[in-house]
C-alpha cells in the first residue's frame, strides 16, 4: 500500500487579528512554558522494567560469580552491543553499583533493557491523554468555553490536520496543535513565527477527555451520562465487543469517544484503507491512532508512524516553515520506542530508520539500531533478517579504526546466517552461505582448538566442509589457511577442490578472482592457481594502459615470489618486456625487484649490474607525462638519497611542472609536487618554486598529502624562507592544513602551529572568516586557537591535547581576554541561591568518543570565582548544562537562563 511505510501482511508567531480579538477570553499562560515537562530521555538511557542480573561478561551463567541484581525501574546507560558465547545479543552498559557514586560496566540481554517502562499501563494509571514519552502537546490556547476554543482553532487553519482538543480537570479546554519532540520544543517555540504568543508545550497531565474532532470544529466529549469512570469504560468495552463481532467501525469510534484507547487504535486500523474522497483520511487515521497510543496501546503508535502521509510533522512544519531541518527533532522515533520495547517489528524498523538517518552513527546509536533490527527480525520481518549481519557493521565502525568483530560476534552472526542460507554454489533466488563461511573463518582464525570450544568448532567446521563438498569454492578456500583446524592433507584437498570448482564455472564466483593469492601459498595443491594468477597478472601488466597496469605488475611480483614454480629470470624478463617504448607499467616493479635483490654480501659486479639495471628502468619510466606508471618520483628520490641534489631537483622541477600543466581538475594525487616542495625546503634551495609546488598540492584533494602541503606553505611564511615573514599568510596556510577545505584528513602539527601563532602573533591575526568583518575580538582568536588544538587532538597528537588543556587552565585563571558575566543560580520559585561575577569564553574540547567522528563542539564556559565551571553547549539541537540535557535558553530582558531538570534549579548569565 502506497501509504504504508512498512508492510507486514494486512495492516490489522504571525499573530493573527482573529486571535487578538479572543485573547481576553483565553486563560493567561506563561510564554514558552515548559516547567511541567520531564527531561528528555536520551537514547543511551535504558530502563530495567523487572529485576535484572547484570553480568561481568556477555552470556555469563547465573550460577557464576560476578552478577549484580538491579531492582525494577533501575537505570543503565547504553555503551555498546555485542554477542555472548550463547549467540544472544547483550547491551554493554554503565550502571550505578549502589556504593556512593561508584559506577561499573556490565552486560544485560537486550530484551531486558527498555527505552521506557509501564507504557501499556498508562490508561490504568489515569494517564490516557498524556503525550507519549519524550513528546509534548503543542498548546496554542486554553479556553474557558468550547466556543472560544473553536474560534481559536479556526484562526489556526494550517494546523488543522494535526489539531486535537481536550477537556481539562479544571473544566477548561486545551487546544493542541499536535505533538513536538521535548528536546526540540523550546527551540521550536523560540523560532516559530506562526504561533499565538502564549503557546507552550505540555504533557497533558491535566487532560481528562478528548473532544470530538469533526471537519471544521470540536464538539463536547461523549463521556457524559455515566455514574462513574468504571461504568463508562464498561459501556465502551461492550461496544468494542459488539463492534468486533459485526465488524462495525462506527461502534469502534463510539467506544473510542467513551475513552477506551484500544478502541481508538482499532478504529484507526479499520479505516486505514477506507475511501478518501475528501483527502482527510491520513489526518483522521493519525488522530485516532494517537489517541490509542497515548492510552498505552502500541498498535496506535505503530499505525500513526507507519503511514507515509501521516500528520506527525505538521505541528513542527506549520510552526516553522520547512521545520527545524534536523531529523532528530521529529517525533516519529519517539513513538516507535514503546512499540519496539513491546517487540513490535514495524516499530523497531522505523526506530532504526529514524536514528542517525543522515549522520554517521555513534556507538550508542549503532547499538540501539542493531538491537531494534534484531528484534524486528525475531518478529518475522524477512528483509531485516536478510540484512541483519550487515546491520552490525556500523557497530564495529563506531568502535574506532582497526577494530574488528569479536570471535563471539563472528560466530553468532555466522550461525544466524547459517539458519537461512543454502550451502553450495551461488544460485538465483537462494541465499548464499558465503557471508557465513567468511564469518566462521574469522571465528576460527581467532579460536584455538579447545575442549570447551568443541561444540562451536564442530558446528563451524561442519558448514565449511559441507559448503566445499557441495561445490562452493569460497568454503574450500577458507579452509586452506586454517592450519590449526585442518590437517595438511585436508587443506591440500580443499585447495585442489577450489581450483577444480573455479575451472568448471562459466560465470566465475567472486571467490575465484585472485584464487592464487587467496589460497595458502604454502600448499602444493595451490601451485596451479598461483601460476594461473601470475599469468593473468602478467598479461595485465604488459597490456593495461590504466592505473591498474602498474598495480598488476606489483601484484605479479608478489605472486611469483610466493610460487615455487616461477623462477626469478622468468619474472625479470616479464617485467623487462613491460618497461620499454610501448609501455612503462613494469619499470617501477622491475627497479624495486632489482634493488631488493641487491645484498651487501653480493659480489660487487652483481651488485653494480643490478643497480645499473634498476636505474635504467627508472629512467625509462620517467616521461614527465603524468602517466600512472611514471617513475619520476622514485628516480628523484634515488638521486636525492645518493646526494645528487641538482639531479634530483631537476627531476622534481620537470615532473611537478608537467603535473601542474596537465591538471585540468583538482587532482587527488600530488606526491611528486609535495615531495618536490619538501625536498627543496630540506635542502634550502628553490624557495619560490617550493612555494608554488606546495600551493598546488595544498589546493588539491589528496587526502594523504594536501593538508601537509598546506603546512609547508605555513612554514615558508612563518620562517621567511625565500620571502618576508608573514604571520597572516602563515596562519591562513596552517588553518588549511588543520581544517582542509577539500579532504577530511588533518595535519595535527599544522593545528598546533596554527594555535600557537594565534596566541602569540603581534599584530593579531585576522581570522579567515572575519577578513571583511569588523567584529573580530581578541577572545575570538583564543577560541580559534582552542578549535585548532582540539582538532589536532582529534588527530591523535597528544601535544595538541595537552596544549588545549593548558589553554583552558590559563584562560580560566584570566590570562587571556574574556567576557565578564553575572552568574547566578535560581530555583523554580525565582529565588537567587548564588550570584557571582564570572569569566565567560567559548572553548573547544571534544570528549574521547567524538574523536573517530571528528565532531567538534563549541562550549560556552563560565568560570566562577572559586574555579568551578558551568559549561553550556548545543549538540544536534540538544542543549546541555554541565552534561545534563535541558531545554533551550529562556531569555528575560538581558538575562539568559538554562534549567537543570534534575536539580530543579536554573543557571543564569547576564553580560556586564
């Protein structure tokens, strides 16, 4: 169905004149009020809805020592997700041990750690209209009469699709324009231009009944005439039962209007695919689905979010043209969480889709997403199961570079794949077992034969052996390199089988590409494949005119050296044939081979002959034509290492001039020009040319060298090499090296030099962004220095980290220019608990977990007289006050306040 996002079988402040006219009839409400809102619960916070054992290792048995029992309602913080030896997924969590402020890390099954607890008991607890967790009702007005409410509603026609109205316990009526995400509510209210002045967000705790929504107005709730709530709900239950038997959707609607939330969900489901001549069906479905959702029925939540044309965005997008632009501000993921907690597959899929949808997932986000998808798979969503192993890749990536899956993770994912795949060669419309083979292979590589591991080893080896026997070369190949688990004869047999299977295939399996290098080169049975691989690489080496040609030559050398059948003269002759007038692909590989074969103990004539042949190969391959196989750089390095500076400089100069002349687009490889500039500076020669070469390389997009070339320019201007000292030009170059405009890599040393220059330059540096502005301050230079040190720290330069820590200490003591601010702490009654004059400045200092993503944050630091710091910053639209998520700033005259929802006190700052 086009309006269903996920199919799972059958879907079971323009201040308008009209508003001004009725303002006297409305109750006064404090503008932007959010005092009744609970703090936003972040994704990392998980609730234990029942007493739960926390173990020291994933999958640890309950009878082993080290378990800690946490009470129902306890809170843990999500860190990571992994698998135990039992193949079950576990959250790695951080939790309070109950011993003072002590915290520890442990593991808990993912199904035991929920986003929220008690959701299904909302109606029983007297909260049938409280907004779903982490959301709030956008209240435009509270009116004393139904007529006043409808007048207000008519003035806000743009919000009509998402609008709802409620009777409050005090007898007044509240007009809701829809749901907002709590964490974004303050910023939306502050930015909105289409809301009444007194609009605010509320949980709806005072709502006791929902008004009936018709096409153009609201009418009284249909709850009158009953002696008690129990009698009314009993009548609703009877209506529901009768409607279910007769498939009477009108009966469901009446039961819903009597306050039975589950009937609201069922009514939304009944009309989900109804005819829609007026075009208002999506709004109607969403309205009734949300009534069910608010009462604790996850079916209602699912129906609301699983409709592509639902009206959940309407409140935000009508308040702000185009919305906030941040996917994290939407309510859809929040409505998906309760359903996913309950195991609903659609809710879990939509939760994963709505989390980190446009950004690289953090460890918490990736872990949450995988847990949600694992749950959806367990509930029977086939396409989720098919892609589940790939869904674990973001978890591994979020752990940082050079990190791979654990043996338990590889085993669990392979075993999962094995349940649905078919051993044997790949076939259309069948799930191939190759991913399972490879994960089992990785498990075996990290696992030694052991009695305790015998069941898992037996299962693992059985699939690989069956796959090989059934005709899958990838299963055979995997066995050849696992000497700890298969005998030599068995591995030779597997190698021979892989070769035979690949030879039989007309459409080659990807495993057969590069078969010679994939098999264990120490196996005698692998020799034919190694020879075939060498021949194919040799042909490519001699004939391929692309960048793959010289790469094939290098690979052919590796294949020949690993083979017992390919002799040295044969290899040299092949490379020599690929290093001539027609092709120079083999020149570099030939020279490298000859130089590698030159040993100190070799007779002088042999050594001299090899050196001469290698030099001749490099000279033949240096054509100054920008060819991928060019050897000019290697030849220049050779002369340089021999102390032949003039010869080397001549090659560098011609080679770089050729690259500059022949580069029409921004080049992605600038090794020769970078090396030329570096060599010239090292030997204190050709300074003007060195600047030109470095400038070309700096403005390129070579991720490995362009930032470093920018640093060379900075050094030239900072030291006055061949030019006058120019701190401004040096700073601009160092800035490019630290924050390169075209590549994501960084030269951490450039960051340090940039920061140092900003702190010490006289006259002050003009920042690039402020070159034409007159509002640069002395403090902004220090902030920029901090940003540079912080980026250098992210580049794993410890000196940069230490310089930034020192800068923070010195700035906090008043060494550098800063703003003076009156800092105060106030309680909710407005009583001032403390008031002092503080130093205020902006600073960059990323937490360790942000380094892999290189995500910098600008911190507003307020330093109290005793040295304590209050730090405020915004991260993905969320405001944090000393790391506690808080609402956006509340401004009163010239004072700005942020409220801590835990301490119930506000930090306020007033510039002096």
